[in-house]
C-alpha cells in the first residue's frame, strides 16, 4: 500500500511539474484565435497576430445575399470606432446559397463601388466543413454569447474578438452590425486598454 501511495505521489509531482514548466503546454494554454495566417483579397499573406491589442469584428460576407446591405452598417461602425482601436474584417464566403461567386477583383469592385468599404477584406474562404479555414475553425469552436459554439449559420455572422485575442461575442445574421447589442459589446471591449 505504501509503495502504491509513493508511486501515485511521484506521478502527481511529475505531471504537475511537466504542466507548469513545459513551454509547449504553456504556449497552447495562452493561444488566441489570432495565431492564424490568412490571405488578403489581393492575395498577400498576413498574420492575424498583427491585430493583437485591437478589437476585431470578423464577418463572413457575400455580395448577393439579402443581408448584403449590412456592408453599409459595417463600414459606418468601422469609421466610427477605428480610431478607438476597432478593426472590421470581411471574409467573403460562397458556402451559403452560392451568394459570393465572384473573383477577388469582382468582390473588391462591388464592395468599393456600392458600399465604400475601406475595412480589410480577406480572400474568399470556407467557414464550415472539412475545408473550413483554420481561423474559422477556431472561431466557431469558441463558446460565446449570445450565440454558442458551432457552425456558421449563414452570411454576415459576426464574431467579436477582444483586445486579448479571445472571442468575446458572436451574433447571427439577423443582428445588424450597428444594433445596440453589437455596439455595446464593441464599446465594452474598446474600454479595456
């Protein structure tokens, strides 16, 4: 019995020592969703870690959706709060009703001509399924409010990433970008300096 207790005590000590001192374990524990690389609409690779310390509103967008007019509100929210540290990022996606069929040039032209979009736009990606971009896999795995973890439901779903690099809120398509709940969540995170 004493030998068994000694064995257990040594095992607990080794396990706890490993967890505290192992740099790989410590790094994974502190990982954020901003550890990923993505491509811009122009095809340039960027590290999302460049946005650390900012508040991000990440949205999967489409040009031929009933929610496409939300581009105007996204642009207004971006203009209103960008000097305070907000970045809106659009990720075109053609998975929902094939409502984003265009090329990168088509998407850029549409967004600029129709909505004056000046916030960063990334290359077209999948947000659900086996071919989902790793960044979106991380976003959809996060437990958030008011919408829970799980696949993206439709175009213009919104993820709010806090200054700390963690997902702090998630809003469905029907929640407008300039709705009080989105604006309140943005302001709350921006106030964390």
